């Protein structure tokens, strides 16, 4: 019997027939397949065991099949075997109401430190001379960022090249950037030459040696908020290059597909002004796409399409959906990202900015628009036109180049937060090294 094996990867379909010698896959293809295998590394028994341990009930086959069909429980067929996303079980209880109703887990009594910080911080608005614009108190942070490769991965002496996240100079929101030290001492700062701001390090690594890289720096961050009811909205200068750039498609992740057009037109049917369009799109996304742990972005061919199809998304995924929908409506929108630096919850994070003529660029964090209510004037909708001061801003664009240039495929093809590592022979993917962010607040 002729056997045909299909592998679906990043929107590409590879077929190997048992009657024909397949073309040997390239190193790039094998690397991509390996990334999917690392993401989908759980069995059905693993999923059931996790649910039993954390939610104290045993799901039936009928329930599991229903959750698979609805995409609440994410899986792939790999080498003829059903494999589940590494965080599929946890995501199930974030996105499916039936699963939550079946849970017998004890109530979580731990406080939300980030919510408590925001409840205090977001009420401390400082008026400016610009109508409708307010500032938040500044926060100065000192960071020690360490990247360490696993032992035994190098087979010969070679140079390792590393790019680590570094604060972007921004006169509005991020100032007083100061490099304290690096290891090794030799370094190159990208100095905002690309959309990804980095510090480049390199050193010779001997056979089976652990490679250690570290940078320390300081910076000051200041959040801002715009009262959308106060700003004077003016007509866009649609002839400018900046307007054209930030209202255009950018494949593969910013596409005005039929689905994007249909949903956006429906959501904004009663909106007239750019502010009303932003309000409608922001509220639609926060109400319909709960946060869920994400697949590695390099394995997703069209991130907004993935969010719409799976009805969930992490911060960067819903940000790209927001940008696509706003741009389709002729409203300039662009990517920003780095880290959320709230004490007790330091983590990778993505957000956006939207441009209003006469006002300028306004921060929009659609991901922070989700969650339990906040104790301030506008609640979670503060983040429709504002951002707090506990941020490390690294990226002004997505899928940009590096300085110095990277020679091999990136581990993260969209964002840049954890770092990038390559040897003289190939890229070192995330499973081959660890990173650590240590923050001191001044």
C-alpha cells in the first residue's frame, strides 16, 4: 500500500510518497519542523494528568474531543501521533467556560501584585500643556540581563554571537539610558538603527563550554494617558509617507483579508471618527479574545488569522490583530514591545501605538485591556489610550533586521525580547539556552 505522509508547517504542505524518493529536507525545513515538535510535546495522558492535578476532575473522551473540535484544546498530528501544545491544558481553562465550570480547583487567594500597583499608579495623572495629555510618575530601573547556553552543545571551538534586549531612547517615554557593564567587555550598541534595539556581544566558546553573556543598564520610564474626549481630532495628511507606511498591509501578519475586512466593518458599523473606530475595535478584541499562552510566533504563518480562527491570543497576537484592523480603517497604527516591569511580574510584553492627527502617537495596550477591573477613572480602558511607567521599551517595529546583521534564521521571527544567539555554523534556538532578567527599582 502506498503511504503518503503530510506535514503542515507554517502554512506549507510537504508530501512524501512511499513510491517516490522524497527530496531531502533542507536544514531550514528541519529547523522549522523541530520548532513545532518542541511546542507540541504533550500526549493526551499528559493533558488528562494535568487537569486531574490542577482542577481535580477527570475529563471524558467526549469532553476532550469537543474541546479539540472547538480549538480550545490545541493539538497537531506529528508523525502520525496526536500531540498537544505544551500549555494546551492550562489554556483550556482560560478560554472555555464549560471547562471552568467543571473545575474543582481551590480558589486562588493570592493577591494580584500588578493590579495593586496599577490601582495606585494610574490615579497619579499629571496634566501637561497638551490638551488631553497626562503623564504618570517616572520609574527608574536598573537591569541585569543574563543569557547562558546549555552545557555540552558545542562540538568545536567557535565564536558565539549574541544580541540582547536594550532600552530604546525615546524622549517621550524612555530616557536616561545608561550602560553600566557588559560581559564580555566588547560590545556594539545598535543605537536604534533598526526596529529592534540591541546590544551585541561575542566571544570564543570552547568545546562543550557553557557560554555566559551579561549586560547591566539603567533607564527611566514614564507612562502617559490621553483623554480621548478632550483631544482635537484633525483630518489625516494622507499624502505623507508616514501615513502610507502605517496604514498599509505588511505580509504575512498585516493583511486585509476578507475576514479582517468583514469583521472590522461589522464591529465599526456605527463608528464615524478615528477615535470611535479605535474604541469599537479595542472593545471588540478585549471582549472576545481571552489571553492564552502562545505558540512560538515563528510557527504561525498569519498571526491575526490565527487569533480569529482560535478565538484567543497572547499580548503580541491581539496587538497584531488590532493593528491590522485599524490600518484597514485608514488609521495609522504601529508595533511596540519589550517587557512589562511590574515588581513581582516581570515578563515579555507587546503593545501598539495609534496616530491621531493633531495629537501624535498614542499608546494602546489591548492586552492590558483584559482582566479584572482597575480602580481608576477609566478602568481597563485606561489602556485604550495610555500606558503605565513600568515598561522596558525595546522594539519600534516587528520582524526587522539586527545591527550588526544576523547571519542565520532568527529564533523569534516577529518580536525581540529574550535575545538571539548563533554560532559560526547555525542559529541556537530557545531550547539551547536560558535567560534571566533581574530588576532593581530606584
